[in-house]
């Protein structure tokens, strides 16, 4: 569904289901929230940390989650941890999941496995995710083994850890006025990496949500 909203000087467009970021998808996880605090890990891929336009939208989503039930939320700004690049040596896939790098990624992997919901929050960089977040994604390789299995019409690696309980959410913003021909590469990668239990929220013209002069238009929709 497309809808068009008046804003300062120009039209604002958002592609979605007619609801807004913090209300749009938290119902998806409502069943998991009843009776206990859901553990939510947010991976903020923006080098701007809390000043990120996309992170502003993500916080609105988290506020919507809190309306349903108390949540245990931890945010990692991926620009901060020491995360070496994956070298593609595949040692971790052969030795039970131990990476050759001794850095912060080991603790992050443990926190990922201990979470109920993993939120990937990032602005669109060259039609994909920023480098710090991509480095983290590459380093999740220890969760997989060299063994492969056929699922439907595709092959995927067999996991070395149990992450079947995990749900995945991608929140991605960009400065372009429309979603089409912009978010498709990032969406395709996310769907292939997390084929089950994922939700995707894409927000064009996301800087408007973080602009004080646009608050009269954007705040009611957050």
C-alpha cells in the first residue's frame, strides 16, 4: 500500500501496510511477550550511534514493544566493539564454532543466542548495510557448520548452535523518497540470511523522522 503525507515543502511517502513503525509489527511478537520480558538485542549499524535517523525510528518501535509488556533491551552500536574482519578461513565451521580472532565478537555471539528478538537497525549505504554491521554479520559464521542441507529449492548450512527460537527484524531507512529500486538488495540479503521468522520495515525519507522542523508531521506517526 502506498500513502502520501503532506510535509514541509514536499510530500512524504512511506511504503507499508498503513500503520506506522512502532505499531506496525510489534503484534507479530506479542505471543512471545506474554508472561515474560522478551530479550531484545538491537544491532545499530549506523556510525552516528544514537544520532542515527534510522535508530530514531527503531526507538519508536521499541516504545511500541514496551506498550505491550516490559522488555529487556540491549543496544550495541556496531561502530564501537572491536570486531576483526572474517578472513574466510572456515576454521570456526570445522572446529565447533571457535573463531581465530580473539575480539568482542565472541561475547556478541553469546548475546545473540541468548536473545528472543534480534533487530538489525541501519541506514542504507550503497544499497546495503554499513561496513561495521556487515563485518558483524560476516562474523556470525561460527554459528554454522560446513555441512549443507536442502531446504525447498535452496541449500543452506547446518547450524552448530540452536537459534531456532530467534526472531529477526530489519529496520532500514534511506533519504530517497521511495522504496522501489532502493531497498531491494538489502531486503534480499536479509531474507536469504534469515529465511524463517523475519520481518522487514523500510522507511524512505527517514531523516524527516529525526528533523525537529518536521515533527508536526512525523511525531504522530511514530
